């Protein structure tokens, strides 16, 4: 997979799209089973026509630009999303910066300068509710009209269902909110996970006997909160078992989102490491305790639950 970051870099890849491409456009938050079905469809169409397959995404997401307070919490940050695309058969990912200039681009300019001139799209696969251009001027029908003028086909996305319901990022968020990790995993096609860099924290865990990795997940909010049994990737050849607290740490008057991971039988400092955290079991919601001793006593109980889950006890 090749990454094209910014529309200004399309010119460097004109030769790659000389014969055209098969393109899909969307947010792809979570890259869940429904998204993967779309990507598989795009790959198949591209293979049949011997053209490159392309995904176009936006950063920030359009709703985050226009109405940040109403934007849903992300299932994936950009880095995680690109890693998920890397694991597919898609050839190119184009990341469009969604800023004032892009928001003011007319529907006509979007199609003619980006889809036609920039990418030379021959097939465009989008949902029938797809809107584009300034003030959402363009819709699926208009895109079809442009396609007839500019020699590209406009195809409707295939719908992917689980248990008779469409798989969506919203459905996954709802599952995570109610701690239904099994449902979230079924819809995602894998356990919910996230990535982050290990940073320096207050080192409170050392004082109470539970050293933790403090993570910066590069997002304002997480789609789930509480104490979980987890497995960590990126530190050893195998997934490493542990326990994580995701929340604001109310017992020590925390206010900002915090992620702390305690690894079992692990002593090395790994500051600066970029790791992955796979959520495997919900243990309890985040609680506020009267004092540090009460917090420590609860953590000891939580650790036992997580160790039993991991088969360590």
C-alpha cells in the first residue's frame, strides 16, 4: 500500500493512474467487517480491470471540522487506520486534509479536479447517501451524472450485515459503551484494540506496587472506559498479558483521559515504545475510592481476575 498524504501530492502519482483507478471514498472508522467487504469489492473490481485500487479518507473527519462537539468518538486514529489498510489488498490510500479550502470546494471542482484529473477514476464506489462539495451540494445521483460526462461508473456500496443488521461504526461504539466486547469483536472481525506511545506519567503505580505503562493514544477520547484484561503487542515476540485502566483516574483527581497498562512479570522500562493494546475482558467500571489504600486493595483483586483470564493462575 502506498500513502498519498495531501491532494497536492497527487501530481507526483499521475503516471500511476495513467490508465485509471477504482476508487472508494469514506471515513472508514474502525475498518470493520463492513468496510473490509467494501475494500474487497474495490480490490476485485480493480483486479478485473487491471487498475490500481484507491481509498480516499479525510483528516480530520468532516464532522470533526464542522461540528467538533457533535463528532462521535473515534474507533481508530489515523495511524491505526493506515495500519489496518496496510493489511488489505488496497494499493493506494489518499489522505485529504479537510480544511477551509477543501470545505469550500464546489461539487463540480471536487469531481473534475480531484476524481477526474487527479485520480483518473474509472469506477467510484460510494454509499447512496454520499454527499460532496461545498454545503453538501453533490449527491449520488449527481455523481452518476458526472460519471456519464467524464467516463467513470458510479457504483453503490454493498451492504454487509451481521444478525440481520448493517455493520457500522455506530453499532460498534454502542457495543463498546455497554461493554459488549464479544459483539464489538464480531463486528470488527477482531478484538477491539488501539495503539499508543509509552510516555512518562506521575509514577504513582510504582509507589503502590503496580508499575504501569502510561500511553498517549493520540486521541481526545476513548470509545470505552473501565478496567480491562488486555494483551500488549510490540514489546516481545508474543502478546504480553496485562491489565489496563482507561479513564480519568478519579481517585487521584484526574481530569484528562488516561490509559495505564500494568504488564504481568515485566520489569523493563520501554519509554518511547509504540505498542498495541488488545482488549480481551471487561473487569469493572472506573471507580473513585476513598484513599490510595482502598485503590490498591481493589487493584490487587482486579489483577487476580485478569491473571485468571490469561491462565496465569
